[in-house]
C-alpha cells in the first residue's frame, strides 16, 4: 500500500491566503475612519478678554498661537468637545450657556491629509458666523468669533484622521 501526499501544496497556498487576509484586515481596520471619510475633530470654545490675566491650563498647547494672533490678557476654556464628523452630516454643539449653536459639517475629504469643514454659528437663530475651514491632521485652526460682554469668543478646531 502506497501513500500519496497531495495536500502539501494546498496547505502552503492556504497559509499564504490566511496571512494575506490578516494583513488586509489590519490595514482596513487601521484606515477605516479615513476610508469612510470620518474625521475626529476637537472643537474648543474659548472666552478671551482683557479683564484679569491668565490662561486656562487646558489651553497650554495653543497658548502661543492665541498670544500671537489675538491681543487679550485672559483666555478661559468654555467648552471642549470631540466630534466625529462624516461627510454632509452636520454635528451641533451648544456653547456659552446654550445661546450659541455651533454646526459643523464635513464638506469633503480632498485627500487623506486635508478635510474641508463648514462652520456655522447662530445666536437666537441668527447666523453670526459662517465660514469654511481646511484642516490638516494635527494642526489647530483659530477663528475669532462674536463679542460677548467684555471679551470675544475664539474657536479652536483641530483634527486627527
């Protein structure tokens, strides 16, 4: 009685296919948010004024940018939100005691390294700011907003994708 070994090549092909499938799955999971156009965006609402001095400790990462763009002596964080934005699906946050509604929409992902956002700020249903922002990963964009009492609102927007 003779034994034939016919499965050696088949096992080799199955191993290669399994390894390739595992690598593709890891690649897909790693880039899934970018592939589907989802952008994780950090949206901070900051109150800037010349009443008092000091910078909120949580703004330490952007203190240099704030000081170089705006000439205020005091910066206080009012709101810090993480938004997961998808194309053409607006996300809203309420800031400054609910009187300002901020709507952010991911317009499109140009490439894997640039996202276009539309920012709309409304107070009592009246648009007070309507602008477009182009974000790159790891960068922060500062936008000067409306006046409040003795200061102004500044929006700090950054993203990871």
